[in-house]
C-alpha cells in the first residue's frame, strides 16, 4: 500500500511512476466494472481518479481496520463515482478485485451503484447530492470533541455546489472552526445537463471564498500539483490555518480515454462492449479479458454481501426520573428540556468529551434547550436556520459515539428534512429527533406551522421508532428510554401546557413506578362499551369526553397510544373485540394513527365499528381549543360522535 509523507517538498520520480501505474490499473477496473454491469458512472470516476489515489496515499487509514477510531475520514459526496472509489479501495487492499468486478451493481452484493458503508473503507452512503459535506462536518466536529488530531476529507462534484445545503455546511464549518476539514472538488465543468455554467451559472471559487474558507486551485490530473495542494492543507500552510480548506481541482470528464474526454454522455453511461475494448487497448490491457469476464459474471455467485457498519456505541446513564405532581400544568417540551439537562449532568462530565449533544436551528428557547446550553456549552450546537444541514450533521455525529438530540418545530424537523432523515436511516445512524410544536396545538402560528402531516412521512423510514407522550411525566420517561436506545427515534409533542394524566384515584398515572415500554399502549381508563384510542395533546380532551359520557351512563375505555411504532396491535385487537373504536388524533387521519388502526384490524381479519376523528382540513390561526372545536375534536363534539357510534 502506497504511503506518502506530506513533509516532503515534492513527489519523487519513483513515486510518480507508482501512482501512474496505480491509475492505469484503476482506470481498467472502472471500465470493466461499468461495462460488465451494463450501467454506472465511468466519466466522473475517471476525472476524480487522480485525486482519490493521492488522497488515500496521504490519509491515515488501515484496510485491516477500516473502522479504527483513530483514522482520517474520507467522505465521497458525489456517490455516483462508486466505480472509481471501489477501484481505488481495491488498489489499497480493502477487498479483492474479482468480487468488485463480478458483483458491481448486483442484487445482494455490497458493491452498489452509489457508495455504501457496506463496503469497507466507505464512510457514508451518498448519492443524494449536497449532503456529503454536512456529514463530513459532523465527523470533523466529532474529532474535535474527542480531541483526536485526525482529518476529514470530503470529495465532491462541481455540479453539486449548486445545492443550498452545501453553503449551509460551509458556514457551519467556519463557525465551529473545522480546520481539520478539507473539501476536494472535481471541477470537470460537466453535469448531466451539460456545461455547469449553462445549467446554473456560478463562480465556485469565489463562492467558497465568500464563506471564509481557504481555497487552493490545482490541476486535478497532475499528481505533483495535487500533492502540493494537499500538502498545504496537511501542514497548515494555508492563508487562514484556523479555517477549513477547499481544493478546486480542474479535471476532464473521462480523463485517459480519448473518445470519452470532456463528453457529458459518459457521466452516467457505461461503454458498450466494443468501445470498452477500445478503451482497454488505450490503457495498454488485453481487450479480450472483457469477453472472459462477461462469461464468468453470468454464473458468478454473490460472495461479498453487505458488511456490518453499526454506529460507534455510547454508554449513557439515563439518570433518575422527574415526577411532576398532580397539580402540575406544564408543556411536554419543558419536561424534555429538564430531562435533557438531567442527562447532561450525568454524562457530560468535566474534563472528558461530552456524550450528550444538542442541535437546534435558531429555536433554542422554543425547544427548551437553554438550560442544556448553559450546563454543557461545548455540547450545544446552534446551527442557525439551516435545517437540512442540521439534520445530516446530527445523523453523522450520532454515528461517532455521541447521543445526539436534534430539536426544532415539527414542520422543520420532518416535513422540511425528510430526505436528510431518509439518508440518515440508510446510514444506520442513531439520531434522536425531538420535534416540538406538532399539530393544531401550535395554535396561533397558523397552518404553515401546524404540522399535521408528518406520521405518514416518518412511517416510510424503515426501522424508525415513533413516540408521542401524553404529559410531562411520560415525556420524561420516553426521553430517558430513547437515551439508551441504539436506533433512530422520533419523539413528537405539541406546544401547549398539558395537565398531568391522573389515575382515577387522583395520583399521577405515569408515576415513579412507571417504566416506558415501546409497543405498549397505556389503558388510562377501562370501559365496557367502546374505546377511545388517542395520543399526545388530545389525551386530556378525550379524558374529559370520557367523563361526560360516564355521567350519561356510558363506560368508554381510553387507550393512550404513545408508542406509534412499534404499535401495540394486541391492544387494538382487544379493543375491537370489546366494541366500537374511535381514534382521535391531532393529525390527518389518512396517514396517521387512524390508518394504522384500520390496517391492523383489516390484516387480522377483525371486523369492528371504527370512527376516525382527526384533521380533515388545514386549520387557521387561533387558540388550540378553538381549532380543535372547528375539527370536531373538542370534548363536546367527541361525546356526540361517540354516542352516534354507539347507537
């Protein structure tokens, strides 16, 4: 494996010769892999190849221990250049060549069309352009927090510089002093639609300088020129050593293959067999090899499945629960803030890197993170009004051995950033999204901020847990539970103050003996005639409706479904066997809990009278009680609806 010393002034003729031969072998792999698969992105792979080879020669990494904590991180933001990345990782000994060539883009194999962590040496699944730099910022920030003198390199395309999230990430990197971060931009001046300046004009170098980064321009196909650029970053020989650095490397699409050069057609198109043979000849290889490999691939079994890549573990002391008394009236977000401070007090110890991190977007006070910031200033991250970057950053940090809470309003935490969370889930992050201001309960802020359409989005993210507490006591227990869970979790809550949910004897239902259990509904009140199923801000309204019905002689049970995924299907089926069900939710019924209840009944062949009460139209600005009344979700309307259902 080639290792270069950045202390040297220049590369030696021998090193240049070795790099040139490595380039030739990798170019062959790029052509073979894409033509054998019949698809792929050879053009950008070839234009980035010199950069990739030199980068891995200078970075601190070990093919025998790809996940060693004391490593440099290399993030490939334009993940479509996977043929080039895999070719280089193969060259450096991360896996055998044959598996890559035979299995590239095949079902069941790790070698996907866009880079994935299931391949050793890959740090982050990418492909959705513009998110890689945010992930790299998360890794660079993690290294700073841990006190590790390692670096993060983010290899990017020039077209993706058009993305707004890229600029968000640049600003964050400067604010948090990420001088351990270097972006390498493949400036081949082509994208799918043609010349980048025609698709969307921009002056990339000046835009990066305007965000206060160091900018170094280099010839992306001259190993010595690239070496000088990387050497300046590695030795802190830049204009502002305290700032991050970008290397703008001028390259040519399809470099090294005469008929591919500077032609956008080869961005995402594999060479047909005849042209692939011609390319192999230009590289000095036997074109007949392609015929042999084409035949071999027909019956080649998948031998290199997805490799494990779990997040770095973190041990958390959940601390002691806070008990809110029967007379307490407070909002769930305040209970969340107090639980967060409690976690910080137990886990963010003086003289050690913090374990619990908080991230928000100009809403510190609203999401109740102020006390956390004062308790653990180093662990608090104000990202500004940059939700897309914040979501990706938070996901990357959660893979690095930190418990990360990302908090903002529901419309920003989910509706605005669903693509970022989707990529987080694909990257097996362990992020805790705590969204406040969900539902009509937002009230006077109006329909743009009344997040009533988020559950359907979240339920599309495979494996994501979804919880919605009923009061401050349950909020406290849920937050402490998710602090010790290993996966991605969403916790939602409204804005308003809620009464403590009580037992029929007047004591807190979620008392000192209560332990939150995922997938377990809470039977707040028994009843023989029918069942209300609800959650969150509507729990006190439903309980009030139940008392009114009881006064008229109806015994209606109340089931609190705080765990929306996993769902307590047995509790739903038991309620259906007993009598009619009314689902009451501060959400669009077609994609909320109502839909889940209906699905559960249908899939289990259980017939039951079912009424779905929720948001049927976007609300207006007004007090939550008035908005609920407009939608028929106030106690009086629920009483009428339940009596109709029972009749």
